[in-house]
C-alpha cells in the first residue's frame, strides 16, 4: 500500500514535470516567433521609410517635371500599403507578446505545482522512512526477544524443567 502511494506520487511528479517541460517548450517557441515577427516589423518599417523617401523624391520629381497624378497616386498607394503592413505586423507582435506572457504564466504555475507536488512527495517519503525505521526497531526488538527465548530454552536447566512438567 505504501509503495503504491509512493509510485503514484512518483508518477504524478513525472506527469507534472512533463507538463512543465511542455510549457517551457511552448515559451521557447513563442519567443522565437516573437523575435521573427519583430524582425519582420523592423524590415517593414525600413521598407516604409524607403517608400516614403521614394514617394517624397518622386513627388518632387513629379512636381518639377510635371508627371502625371497617376504616378503620384501609385506612390501614395504603395506607401499606404506599406503602412498597413506595418500596422498588421504590430498587431502580430502584440498577439505574440500576449501569448508569451500567457505561456510564461503557465510555466510559472506548472513550476509551482511541481514544487508543491515535490514537497508533498518528500513529506510522504519522510513519513514512510519514519514508519520503516519504527518497523525496523520493532523487528530488532522481536529478534532480541526470540534470541532470549531460544537461550532460555537451550539452557541446561530448561531440559529438567520440561521433564518435571511432563
């Protein structure tokens, strides 16, 4: 019964430990995704700056060389598309930040659960060790009693006592 409890405690510790490892893996994966999204956002921001610079230059060129308004509209549309992409990437970064915070929170809860389960298992094991020590003392005491009885029965006067009783 005691070993079954210890086995169940060890199995529960293993399960919680596995959950903790999965949570750590999820956190690492989300951190990589966040890093990638931030790099994409930085690239998009650089592309936006380039597009704005290009638009500004082309607007000057358009004004000075009397280009058509169609070219200017295309440049503005290109800039607006770049701005929309930057906004979308900022949203992705925000979502990944939220998921990372949630994963870290899950990891902390799993670590707390593992610590709690470990403390409970240690307490159970300490109690079992005390019980085993008490049982070992009892076995030793009984062994001493058996040795004393054997010594008494084996004593030379014990044969005569048995003959008189018989």
